């Protein structure tokens, strides 16, 4: 298992308040954020039990979900659903994406 997994779980723990704010304006975007962020953890965990190309593919899927999570947050900000996002949450998400990039190639 990648050590980044614990950071992924920290991101997931911080998201419910953000999801609730988004959900007040856009249930679909909130649902998409939930699915994408959860998919980071699921694909990372699945990848840790695989080998070779399958492992890289799962980490690529996790990376795609991490990028999608960021895009959901960007969209929510652009649409005015959120006033701000905790910089610590954003830093953790950036760290997750950076580690996954290194492991997905």
C-alpha cells in the first residue's frame, strides 16, 4: 500500500463539510465529488494488490479521480457555491496527485 493512502483518507475526512455546502446548490456536483474522491482511495487500494501494468493502471485511475476531485472543487468555486476551500485540504489533494503521478508512469 502506498504511504499516501493515509493522506487520501485525510482528504476524505475533510470533504463532507465541503460536499454539504455544494449540495445546497447542486446535488449532482456534490454526488460527483463524493464518487470521485472515494474512487481515489478505492483505486489506490486496489492497485496496491496488483502487479506490473495493472498496478500502474489502477494508480492512473486513482490519479484521474484525484484530478476530477480537484475539478469539482474548482467548479464549485467558479459557480459561487463555496466562498473558500481550506488550503490544507488543497495541499493534501495536491500531494496525493503528485505521488500518484510518480507511481502511475
